[in-house]
């Protein structure tokens, strides 16, 4: 065969030539033929028996109903949140007892099991490690840096983050496995269409409630690069599991100080959470709209969404994928960034310049901006330190307050991250001059600030673009500063 | 009085020097940036002149210096400078008063054309930008793309043969050749025509054409014409357009099956009411690239039965049952799928027969 002697370049030229001749219907015909063949095989092997409305159709009629669809969706998500928030309390307290708290698991046992645990369990790992370090005669700064800095920060992140994630992600995967999630995208599509985004963004947003980093990764399901970027940038407006505890803590403080107890007092906390989440969703749509009309202008891309049949969930697989692929993956990243943050926190509290810790200087530096935003230098510094992991915001604030003002009658150690009950927290905060306005501005800032370090890293990984990473990082924080300044000063004007 | 002033200055001197240095550095950066921009602009002008020479040649006009200057809107002295640079780069040579492309020049021109059309293809099919917005961006980007990047882009796009305007994308080695085309304004009635090119300027005209589904690849048929306007059908829907607008549409005879000629009664999928069933006749020719591939891959091939199952809140999307699968499509996608509604016919019978239709 003489053809075998063709040079590679000649073959390429020949391909070029042939491609010009290929009919433009070629692809259509090819795909059509494949499907026709598949159809013939199906015809000869598969028999469709029943004809009446199936179980699937009835369920679909209910879940995607133009009127019932939305309330049902809200109800299902509210249930998931409620289960996550209340269900995470017990394991969270358990982990905190095991890893951090003075007295180990004894107080957890008394509160949740109503019995006194054996004395062997009355030391937390933190205390045991302290004993070990002291026994080894390690220098004070090393013990401080490793235990009070790195270990405490990591342990805090684990005990706050792991239980909600271990509950939320399996529930989310369950909804996914049932086939309900695509129906949410279908229900919510008009909102996304009006704001110039893709309907599948609803899924990535739902994922963002669990963890923004996971939500950003989930944006891969959106085909069009433009709409994918919108989804990535706005994912941060979903309150993630790391920020939920902060919102709940402030909600509890508000309930404890503003309401006069009873049923109303209890619902203040819940209402706070719902209000912050709804505001986040509204802002997400607003930013979608703004982005798709300015920097990310363009047409909506093809929207095709498969609505798979409802399936019986495979429980074991769900637990495996959600725990291994999502929970542990996200937790590993969070721990990686929390460890260096622990070092920074310890240094800020313990490094001194002419007798005063560095933290005090930084707080004074940030105080003017903090006042303008209706917050304080303490809160801003806590946010700067907590960029790697948002979970540590509240403990950092407490640590800084204690550092600045002594112990205030509460039995707290200076220079360490600590956890206190709601009553103590409220007392501590309001003694620092916090008011209702500070709480509101703080909640706004919890919603609107830069994504955590893990998320920023993930955005960089997903976009490989400095520009979009910077926009996704700076846009929310700029919005947060502006909105806080406006709210704080209008509030001051009227009171 | 003088001495305290000196002392004061000395105090401030460090600050003054720093401020001046910063300002100077800033100013220098501005100047350098400006110079860079100007250099860039000059290079782009060279490319534009080259492209113009190639196009004029294709349209059988004589590319003289004065004609070039007139079209590019340059003063004669500036135009001469541009020609000088072109001659220096040996992209053109002068024959009498005509500018002719050298081999290098032709290669550069093909590269630019290829870059322009591939970038437009990417912007429309990949980034989802509307057709009327891509021309300017491609004009900016075509100057800065290397041959390697272009090969990569071509591969990424799956070696497209035509850009979204319907113009052929030359391969790296092809020559520029004119293609036989007719204007829609002079096209015969009742003869199916395939749109091969749509002028991208003026943008308002292009937008108007896009709204009527007149894009490269769409197949239309003029049903009636008079002095001012012509009546035509595309994708089973009738529209009118003024004769002046028809001048910016180039067509070729359509060698199509009757199903696609627009003469058969077809409806867009959006006409299908919930509960009704239809069979797909074809996908509109205006649906191209990634969107078309996606619809085909989902099994929306000609002859397939499709049933509208339910619409969502706000009616932005509808769920259709196709091959025992539920697939939701937005109105925009559904409009590009052409169907025939099946009224009270035994569907089982059709299901059996449908594999012969393809």
C-alpha cells in the first residue's frame, strides 16, 4: 500500500480537506442513527406494562406544583436545617468535652445523660496534653504555641464544624439520591432566569448551606462558563455551617436580652436565623442580576435538566459518599488552614511590644473603622484573624475582649480561645458596650464578608483566574462594609 | 524668620522627597503604559490594513493606497506610514499603485481571519454571548493570539467548519477564495434558501434578523414579495422583512429534505400543551454548536415522540417526557425544536413505527 508512506503532515492535510466535505448534518445523522438503533433494541427486549399515572408522576405533580411546590420546598429545607442545628448540639458538646473543656466529659454526661461519668473521663485531651508537656518540661512559649494556639484552634474547628456537617451532608445526599434536588432547580428556575443565571445554581446554593467550598466545587455541573462564574461568586451569600453557629449564638444572645422569655423569646433565635438566611438568598439574586448585566454579560446558555425518576435511596452508599467525599474532604481542608490561624491568634494575644500585647494595638488601629460600621475593632480583628476558618470568629472575639478588659468577673483565662454559655456570652458582650444595633450589624457582617480561606483557595482552584478570585473575595466584603456603615449610621440618626 | 522656615523644611524634606519620588514613578508608569498602548495600536492598524487588502482582493476591487486610506479613515500621511511598515515587514509589495500580498502577508491575513472566526465561534458557542456582541471583541483579541493557541482553540471547539455568522473558517494552510453567494433581496420566491452569511453591521439590523431566527444555517423560503418588503417562512413561522434588510442576508440554494424546508407544517415545541404529544421533525438550523450537541445527546432526534408533562412556577421551563425520561427545557430551547402535534392517534402504533421515520 502506497498510502502507508504518507507523511504525518500530509495525513493532517488530507483530514483538513475531508472535513471540509463532511456534511453539516453528519453529526445529526450519526446521533439519530445511534438512538434509532438503541430504540430498536429496546423495542425487541423491553415491554412496558402499566399505563396509568405512576407513583413518580403523582409525586412529581405534588413536588413541582406551581402553587404547592415552593412551600413544600421551604418546608423540606427548614426541616433539614432544624435537624442539623438541633441534632448537632449533642455531638458538638461531646467533642468539645472530649477535646477542649475543663473537666472533660463530666459536664456533658451530666447534661445529656443525667449521670456522673467515671473519674477517668473528667480530663479533656487538652488538659492531658498540658500535663504531658509540663511533664516533659517544655518551655512555656512552645506549650503556648502548640497547645493554646494550634491545638485549641484545630480542636475548636473540629468540634464546631464536624457534627453539623456529618448531619447536613448525609441529609443533602439523601435528597440528591431520592431525585428531589433536580426538582428544586426546576421549581426555582424562573428566579434564576430573570436574574440571568442558570437554574442549576439552585443546587450549588443548597450545597453552599453545608459548606461554601463544597458549593463552589459543585458549580462544575453548570456547563456555561459565564453562568458557572456567577454561581461561584455568589455562593458565599449562602450562610455555611461554619457561620451558622455564630448566627445561632447571636440569635440566642438577642433572645436572652431583648425578649422577655416564653414562647416569643424562644422564637427570636429561630427568627434571626431565618431572617439572615432569607436576606442572603435575596442578596444572592440581586448580585446575580448585577453581575449578569455588567461584568458577566451574555445570553443564557442552554438549559437542559434531567429529572431522574425517584429512587429508593441506598443508605450505605449515601453515608459513605457524604462522609468520605464531602465531610472529611471539607474538614481536612478546614483543619489545614485552621492550624496556622491558631498560631496567629496565639501570637496576637501573647507577643508584646513594650508591655502590651500586639492584639491591643491592632484593636485600637481598627476601632475607628469598626465604630463607623457599627461594630468594634475587636470584631474586625477577629474577622481578619479568622479568614482561614470562620468557625473561630466567636471564640476569637471572646478571647480579645478578655484580653482587653481583664476577666470581668467571669472565670476565663486570658490569651486563649474559650467557650462560654449563652448567658455568660450575653453578659460579656453587653458589658463591652454592645447594643441591639451592634448585634444587627454583626449579623450583617457575618453574612457579608470575604469567603473563608478554604473557599478562596477552592475558587482559585476552580477558576484559575486571579481576577475572578479577587472579585469573589472582595465583592462581599465591600458590600458588607458599605451596608454596615449605612445601617449603623441610619440607626444612630434615629436613636 | 528665615531660619525657622529652613528648619521646618528640613523636617518635611524626607516627606517631600518621598512624595515627589512616588509621583514621578506613577507618572513614568502612566507614560510607559501610554507608549505601550500606542505601539499596540499601530500594530493593530497594520493587521487591519492587511485584512482590508485581502478582503478587497476577494471582492475584486483594486486595493490602492488611497482607497485603503478612505475605508480606514486615515489621513494620507498616516496611511503612507502604515504602507511603509507593511513594505518593511514584507507583507505586501507595490505593483503600479496597487498593493499585493506577499506569501508572508497572505499567511498573516489567513491567520487573522482564522483567529477572528474561531474567537467568534468560541464566544458564541462556549461563552454564550449573543451574536451581535462578539464582532468587536474578536476584533480586539485576534491580534494577540499565536498560531499554537489557535490550534489549541480549534481542537477545543471540535474543528468547526463555519463560524456563527456562517462564514467558513479557513484551516491554517488554505488560500483565500471567494465563495458563490446570492443576496436574499434578489432570491426567487418559493425556493428554499440556506442562509450562509449575515452581515454583523449595523448591529440593530443583525438583532432584528436574530429575533426572526434568521441566522447562518437557517433555512427559509420567500412566500411573497412586493416593492417594499418580502414575506418569508422560517422554522414554520411567517415573518416579513423590508427589502433593505434582505440586502444584508446572503443565501445559497438549500439542498434539503422536505422536512427542513419550512414548507411542511411544523410548530415550535413551545406550542405543545401539557398532556399533548408530538413527534420531533427537526432541530432549527439556528441552534448550533454546544446547544445543538446537548439536545441531540439527550435524544431529541428527529422522529422521537415527546410529551409535555408539566410546567413550573413562572412558566420558565417545561418538563417533557422523551424515551421514558423526564427532561426540563427552558422556553428558549423548546422554541428551537420543531415538532408536529399528534392529535388522538393511536400512540402505540406510532411508537412502533417511529424508528422507521429516522
